[in-house]
């Protein structure tokens, strides 16, 4: 029933539970990253690792490079947030 409602809401004919979970995690990670929280990057890495691992077992393997790019993106987001927080702490102490 949940899949039917989610697929009707998103306008998709069929939707797997893993796809819904990946989309929810990406949206939640984006929300947390917009609030400048490092945990958002960590949450975003979870579905990217899933994409890398699922690409190893698929026929096309297109998920693997997409997962690597997303993992790198979220890693850079974590580094950026850390550096900005560190820089603001140094400025505030001066």
C-alpha cells in the first residue's frame, strides 16, 4: 500500500522499496547539509555506497560510477563544512 501511494505521488508506475529508501536518505541528507550539519554528508554517503555495491551485481554497472561521484561529493561537503566551522571558530576566538 505504501509503495502504491508513493508511486502515485511521484508519478511512477512501479517503484521498489530500496529506491524509496535511497530517495528519502538523499532528501534528508540535503536538508541536513543545508543546515550545515556534518551528519548530512554521512547520511548521504550511505546510499552512495549502496549504489556502488549494487552496481557490481547489475548487468549494466551504471550505478557504480554514479555512486563513486556521489560519495566524492558528500565527502567534499563534509570537508567544506568542517573547514568553514573551524575557520569561524578561529575568527570568533580572536
